[in-house]
C-alpha cells in the first residue's frame, strides 16, 4: 500500500509519531513505517491497561463502516455515545480524509477504504499487544476485555465459542466480562470459562432459582485484584445488565441480571477500605451512555472501561472524577491506558485509542497461523461466493442499513409475508460496492444461536404498539432505560418517527405494503432474533428456517443484489443523521 506524505502525517498524528520527513518527499510505503514510529506513546506511571470490547468473534481483518445516523433523545443526541459523521469529527478534531476519520466516521468511507484497507484482525492486534508488553514490561501490563467476544461469526457459531477462547488465550486476555457470551447457554458458558486462561468476573449476575444451590449468590467472582508495576489494581466486573430481557431467557434461566449499583458501590468501598488497592477499575458491558450515569451514581471509581454500544472514543470523558473510555468494536481499536497509581491514589494517566490498521501493522505469524487452523474445517463453506453486491452493504445506523434490508428482502421473498422484522443488533460487517458476498459475510451478520425465522399472524394494533415499545427503549431520555440497540429494521413497511415525543406517541404514518396500517387487520409477519413469534398466532411451523440459510439462498438466486441506500423511515424532528448537541440539523 502506497501512502502520500499527507496521509503519513495523519498516521503520525493518530499514533503520536514525530514525523521528520521533507515536505517534498516521495510517497511512502506502509512497510517503511516502523513499529517504533507507530507505537510512539508518552509512557506514564507504573502500569498499563490494554482494552478491547465488542470483538464479536471477528478474527480476521474486515471493513466496518460507522453509522451515518446516530440519533437519540434530544437531551442525548450530539453527546459522547451519540456522535457520528461530521459532528463526531468536529467534536474530536479529526482531519478530513485521514486514517482516524476513516476509522471513526462514515464520511467518504468507500474512498478511504480503498486507500487504507481493512481494519482489525487478531493477528494484527497481537502485534500491538506484544509491542506494548515488550516496551512496558510484561509484568506491568494487563489486557482487559469488555465482552461480546465469543459470538458473531461463523467460526464462533460452529465451535460454540471455543475457537474464540483459543484466540483469547493466545493473545493473552487477563480479565473479561460478558453479554452475547451467555447466548451459548449456562452450561456452555461454564465450559468456555474453564477453557479460558484469564478470569471471568461479574458483580451483577446473581442466582434467582429458589431450588438451586446458587440461589441469591453470585454466579461469578465479583472482582479480582491484580498487581502490576508495584500497584494493587481492583477490577470489578459488570456484565450486560439487560441480558435476560435482550436475549431469550432460556439461555440464562435461574440467573438474574441488573445494574446493581448498590452492590457496585459496596465492592468499590471493599476494595478501597479492606484491600487498600491503589486503583479501582470497572470492566463494563453496560454501554457508554449508561456508564456515564454509573459514574454519576457510584463514588470512588477511578476508571470505567466500557463496552456494548460499539462507540469509538478517541478521548475519554471524566464524570464525578471517574475516567470513562470505550474502544469501539470488531477489533478496530485497542485502548491503551497508562496509569501512575500508588499509596491508594491515581496521580496521573495517559490514554490513546490505537486503530488496528491491518495494512500498516504487520500480522503476528503465529497468531495468523492459529486463525487459519481454526477456520480450516469450515473454509469451503465460509469462502463460498454467493453473489455480488452492486452497492455497499453496511450494518450500523439508527433506523436502517443495507445489509439488514437485504436480509428482510430475503425473508419476504421466501416467506411471502406482509412485513418482516430484523433486530437492530450493532455487530456485523461491511461489503464494499462491487465486491463478492461470501457465506462468511452472511454468518457475520446473523450467526446467532437462535437463528430461526418464524412466520405467524399479528394484528395491526399489536404491530403499532410493538414499534412504540421498541422506540421507547432506543430513544428513552434516561440512558439507564436504554438497552443499547438500534431500531428494529422493517421490511415491507414505512413510517415516520418523532424521536422527541413522549412514550407511545413517536410513530406515525405507518404503512404496510404502501397502505396505511389497519389496526384491526391480521397481517402475516416474519421475524428472527427475538421473541416476537410468542406474541403472534397461527405459527407456520413448516416455514421455520435459519435466517443465514434464507439469506444465502436469496443471494444465490439473485446473483447480483441491488439494495438501495434510501431508508424506509422518515425522521420528523431531525433533518440530518448526525446533528451536534442541541441542534436538529448538521448546519
């Protein structure tokens, strides 16, 4: 890959490189940039925390387009956790067309993708980790994982998470928490934890089966105390508090989840008063906006390393004396946090979000070999070319994405339903315009442990109420009532939404098949990835089929898919997708 001096200067800026090349110098090859340059960092204090979140089992480099619409309640839109596009770039001071702009926004994504290449990949992450461990001293470094790691790709699904745990062990994860991990079921989760060399902690998962031995007891250790650089570091685990409502209950039957702020405060106090730790860290999968509220309500936390909402945050935010950082998703970033802590106090810190630019950072050969070995039994299926896409297929956005629309098109085509529901999950992949679509890409979008598409009957009144309920979760003005997903994607329907309206009054002009919804009419509905079928009637059992199979067959029939980027939702009270704080437009 050849990069210009201007691009090299942007790379220097994002990695903290001191570039001393002539303004008239010839273009530089990526191979000419040394690791010493790339990893230049102002070493601080006595230990380093390395952090990743929401890998979603993406072991190989990928393209990942950040959202072009990221809207929430009016009091939250345009604040950290609800920033995208130009407003994100302005908030963090990103240069247009730079490497960091490519990693952090959707702006000119396809052009920059061709310039900078794919992102992430655990073999490239391993190179970063090894460099920091070598320069700081392995005994002074901890690698923390905020979860959503074991699920999200075909190789994860087919090995029931084992392939991902093997990679975690290889790259050296020390401590983790979870969310989608739990969708393998309690028994499998325990098996995978036994395989994991690191520790799995959570202070907010408690037994609630009165007939079980663990009734009202913690399921996992609530915290761990690690010593690095002569400091005692107390790390409290916070798994996703809404697991049992966001995912089918049967996976975690007998376990109760929640924020549990009172016990979180108790563990913070215990670490400080009884164990005399020098630093308190919460390793969290609450979500970036929720963790900002946690910092306001729980005292004595030095750092929260967040996850779940997939936000890149080049700079941490500080609330109530607590520093909150989040490291994006899909292996695109590793957060580096150097800390000076002793005598029960944090004196200083330095933070950087390192983009894993796989065309610049070389792969660790042993890790690359391991990934190839893990994929080998499934390579024929994963590498099958299903078809080609005319336009970009992407996942993230508040209301609509082209890859989700492709899935809805496939469901409607096969199930002959009036309306289809695809969940607003935030993980997946991006396929550039003109590229081949592999079976691996389909698994990356919908490779879950409950993949069935169900077709059933539902009254119009129930559909309308359901949409209002989903909107209240996504757009509630209190982050503690948000579960961190985007709006469910609809096929065969359009609607208007006034985000700032009160509960039950956001959705209007709802149409199915181009006609206004009839609240009394019974519609044929298809859905996957949730429990909507439980609310319906007359389930068509003969049509039940895994969504990745439905999508695969549709792409193969079409050969070339042509999904428009024009969404099916009109936002009434915002005129652009990435407004800054306090505004309803981008101007």
